[in-house]
């Protein structure tokens, strides 16, 4: 039957995945359709058609598109023309009977169904890679998302250990929000994040904790102190991250609560550049204690600032990889971690 008003079959998206539902059951020889699109003339055809659709290269193509939300960029990565990619995704939408993306001004956004399909596409691709590696007797590749400072100062040695073990390693440089999004979407296997505890829907394990320290030139009046309080920063010109960053927000709040007056000497993103600007003599900076100061700088712990904690975060579906790489990534330091 091709009349949409007498539709028997539909696609139901839920937290459990894709389900085929019908009411009432079709006759074995009925001509069936999904949202008016004929998909066969035998009882099992809807299930077979949808299964084939989800196993098609169009799903892989959609996964790449979902990463970029740009047809031109995604088509280039897939070595396809833009019209070919657009046609693949349009047919995929029609076959599933759901909208996978929508326009948002000049950009594109995934719908709820599109987000679910993107996770499915990324998981399918990762499972295929893991299987091929296992058939060859090789370790499965792992992809990790983290910020630049985390990659260098927190898990740099751990990344070396992962590479030495023979496991192929891919790294995505991303801020905390982008790293968590990459994990949730299945794009990466694991993210390393700091400051706020990760969402409870994700697996997480604390891997490191560091004090916050004040970087300043060795000839500064505070450089000989063994420890500082926030009140000691009164009147300082500070080099700080850009507005809106987690570190900037937390630091401003702490200084405000302590009643400390201070000025912005410069704004710069990244632990390395903060330290470099201090070395240039532009001011002092509150920096993560994992960063090693150069010879001309002193790093003094600030007693009343909270410890910065780092978590490894992953989806339950990637447990097998997380178990294998966590011990290699964990910094060799006296700081204890805890899991949940």
C-alpha cells in the first residue's frame, strides 16, 4: 500500500536505538512502505531494508558529515563531490523517514535523530577498525581528545607509552566542551578534562590533581616565598586566559571572594603562553602546577586556591579501550586519583 494515510510501518527512535513498529501486522505479501516509500513486497522486507540501509556507506558518509556539519568539507574528506554526498544523505533521510539535520541561520545542526545516527556511525566505524586490528593480531587504535596544555603537561609521557606499546594513537586538540561532545558523539574514545566533574552519564576516572601556582620572575618580591595566599596577590597585574574560559571564571571568582584588587596585564590562551608572557616581564600568572617553569621563573603554590583535578572520560561502549590505556595515560606523580 502506498497511501500515507494507511501507513502500517514506521521508524521509532528511542534511547534503545532504532525499532521497527507496526499496527496491525502486515500480510506476508503486502506491499509495504515507510513514510510512503515502497520498500518491498514480502513480510521481512522492512526489517531487511532498514538493516541494509544502516549498513550502507551512506551511514559512514553521514558520520563524516556530522563531524563537520558542512557538505563541502565532508565531501572533501570522503573524496566525493558535494552533490554526491548531498544525494547520499537525502536518500538516507528518506529511507529512515526522519530528518537528520536542519538549518540554523547560515549553519547546520543535527536533529535528535541525526545525533543518534552519528553515534551509531562512529561506533560502527570504530568496531570495524578494532575487528580488523584484532584479525591482524594488532592492538586497536585509540583516539583521545584534550586541550593543548593537558596533552603536553598532564598526559604527554602517557601518550609516549601508548605509542611505544604499538597501539595506533590519534589525538584531537579540543577545549573541554568540544572534548566532551566528541566523546558523547562517539567521535573519540576518550577525553581528558579538568575543572568541573564530568557528566554522570559518562564513565570517568580521576587521573591527576595539581596545585595552582603563581608564576613570576625570580627577582619579584614574592619569589622567595614558600607559599602564598590570595591576599598576597593584591594589586598585581596578572596575565590571564580569555574571558569565558573555565580557568578565568574560577580565578576571577576566587579573587573577588577574597576581596583582592588586581588588573589585567594581558590575555592569552594556553599554559605555555601564560608562562612565556611572564618570562617576557608582562606580569604574573596563576598557572596549573603541572607546568614546569623555566630557569628565570619561580612557581609559588597558592594555598587557598583549589586543587585542579583531571579526569579521563569515556562512554561505556568504549570500556575495553579505556581499561587498556588508562594505566599508560595516568601521570607518574604523587597525586592520587579516584574513580566513580
